[in-house]
């Protein structure tokens, strides 16, 4: 699904999200924690969105969520995974699937 997922878990990083990005490449993503709803106001590209519960089970998916949209509140969601548009369909990710995250060290240049 995604090999490089950044975490947005502070008020500042959650507020900024993907707003400073021009695009998301395949394999890139942003995991926002905690949240039960998101918006794409100010974004420049569509994204796939998977809302996750505390056990990282998919509660709701949005395919190709366009800029300047607002999702509904997803009851039971604890976080959201934002991916390049087409990623969820490509991997067959659906409601009820359980995702896994593995930490890796950030490489510096």
C-alpha cells in the first residue's frame, strides 16, 4: 500500500497535513492521528482516504477525494490514512480490512 508514510500527530502537523504538497507519489502517505473527519480545502490534488479504528481496521474509504471537500464524521474512527489517488482500489483495501504499520528510521541526506 504505502512504503513511506509520515505521521501527523500534533496539532500543527494535523492542521498542515498535505497542504504544502503538490502531489503524492505512489507509495507515499500521511497518517493523521487522532481524527474522525478531514477536509481537503486548499489541496491541489485528489487523495484516497481510509478511516481507521483503534485496532487499525478500516471503517470507511473515500476514493479520489477531490480538493475542497469535507468528509462526514466517522464514528469509531481514531485516525485516517491519506494516500495517492488510486492506491486503495489498486490494493483492494475495503471496510473491515486490518492495516499494519512498521516503524523505520528516517534517512537523512
